[in-house]
């Protein structure tokens, strides 16, 4: 059994604080198929309460995290736009080591974002 797991963390860089209450959905991508594996909401620290892909479910392959940025920005009182510049943010990435900890954070503002493979 693989020892790896996947975590994420969302920071609201415009407000200088964690992005609590943001919905994240995880999909596994296999060719043209997209299979939903998990859906979680970030806590007050901008993290999910447990790994979004825990040990035992972790496997190599292609995955996609979808961050519901528009709903989060609406809930935090950012001036509304129709449509929002950033609404859903999909991050597609590969997992090549089934025994590693993959951490895929999102740094978010109303008009931009960045990500990286953390630890």
C-alpha cells in the first residue's frame, strides 16, 4: 500500500489571511474521463481537516483540484463582478511517486493566483 497523501492550503493574499470556507473538489483524470474523488471545504486555517487524498487512496496518475474561488470571493465581500474574473480555478497536476506527500497550495486574490508543489 502506498504511503503518500495529498494536501492543499489556500491563502487569500489580498486579505493577508487563510481562505476559510472555500470549497475544493478533487478529480482523477484518466484519458477523457474525469472521476470525482472528494469534495471538502477549507477550515479557518485555509486547510482541509484531513488530507484531500489520504493514504490508502493515493495512487500515481493525473489529478485535478478545482477551487471555487468565485463563491469564496462573494462570501468575503469582494466587490461583485458579472462574470467574476476568477470563478472556478482548476489545477491539473501529476503524481509520480506513490509514497510521497504532495502539497498543492493556492495563493489567491480576486485577479490572480499562483500554485507550486509544496512540502
